[in-house]
C-alpha cells in the first residue's frame, strides 16, 4: 500500500537532504516507492518533486558520476535549504514553549516539542516553569480533528455523519472545510456545506464515526477575506449557561462528578451511615444534570440547584408509585 502523501514527501525531503552526492532515480524508487509500477513511480516522483519545489525546497539535478553524464541524480543542497539563524526574544521563545503544551494532544504536538528542543540546543533560554501561570488545557481529543485539519490544509472535501441536537438520527454532510477553530470551549470545522449551498459550522464532538475525504486535494478555494473565527462566532450555538452544583457523593463513587469538581469536602454527613460521604462542588450546565444524578442511583444526592433537585425528586416519585 503506498505511503500517505505527507509521509512520502517528508521521506523524500530527508533522503535528498542527507545525500553528499546526487542519488539516482532508480535508487529513490527502490527505497521510497518499492511497491509502485515504473509508470506509476514516474508520475508520483514528478509530482512529489514539483511539490517540494513549490514549497521552496531547492531540488537539484546533477550527474551521478562526472565520467558518465548520461546518468543523473537528485539532491537538496543543505546550504541552499537551511534557514538563516533565528533569534528569538525570551517572550517569543516562551510562546513556542506554550505551544508545545497547548497542542499536547493535536497533530502539531511533535513539531512544537521538537521546536522547544531545537531552541534549547541553540542556547535560547526557554523557561517552561515560567509558563505555569498560563497552564492551557487546550486539547484536541475529538477523533474528527486530525482528518478535518489535514483536509483544510489540502483543500479537500470531507463527508461525515453529523448528529444535530434533537434529531432522531445523524445525517451525512458534504463539506468543503475552510478552517478548524475553537470557540466557547468547543472545536468546530467551518466550511461550505455542499448540500445547503452556504457556509456552515459543525461541532467536531457531534461527528459520528470516521470523517472521509472525497476527491482530489486542491479541489476548491477558500473565499478571499474569510474569517473562520468570525463565522464560528456568528453561526455556532451560544454556550449554555453554567450553574453552581452541589452534591453529596458516596465515598468511592461518583467519579464523573469528582473529575470536574472545584472543591471536595471529605467526610461530611450524608443521607445514610452505610459508608462515608463527600460534598462535591462543581460548575456545569443544567442540561443533562438530572439524568447524570439519577444514573448514580443512591450514591449521589443533588443539593443545588434546587430547580434540578425538584426534577430529580419528581422523577423518582414516578418510579416509586
């Protein structure tokens, strides 16, 4: 099975960059394109080589042996490809360090971690401990994130099943993604909805199953002056109001609530004495709170908000009648 395009390009870049002498095309095929037919290899290699050049990578063509000028090879001169020395202020270096934490679960995690190591090796002080005042928990754990992000970079259409709130079943959406953006604590893909003929915003956590790419890269252009953050602010649903929640939770139970707790008082008085009880305080939307409390049975008692507490009592009353 051929390697993904991004992996193939990176491998080709590395191979041509580390060579002291031009490497023959047949050797490149043997190492990087071993499963391709000769005609398929020629097409892929030419496309990959042209793409590297379009990115500013100087791919040189030269004879492999000065005595035999009919055999040519390829090489990237390190001196032509290398970046000039980059000088960063401590503040700029701190931003790179911060990025390595912000993207800890996203596609760019390895790249930013490498950047920090390179800065350190270059003698630039990157004080990661100084970043403790800004501990971002910005992660991208949604399975749909990486495919949508790559599709944005490749300008490639995607299809996915999307579950709208209140809908009985997910529907398939065809989207030309313009960007992936975070708004109100959620990740969204912003783009052109092919079926509705308009710009739309889709919350990645509501994508069901895998995101599929469709067609060829470069199949569309993002409209000029598109601001995906502005579109997300306009079209994304407003965040649900947060409420203070107080619960009595049996010791050893209620991990769902404990994980997001802002405060836990251990060993408080509870509704029975079979086990110990803790008072757990957190902040969250009211939506779904009654269901979450009832799912824990006799191990969780809701104290506040009183309106949701009454709904819990009413639903328990229907069961015991």
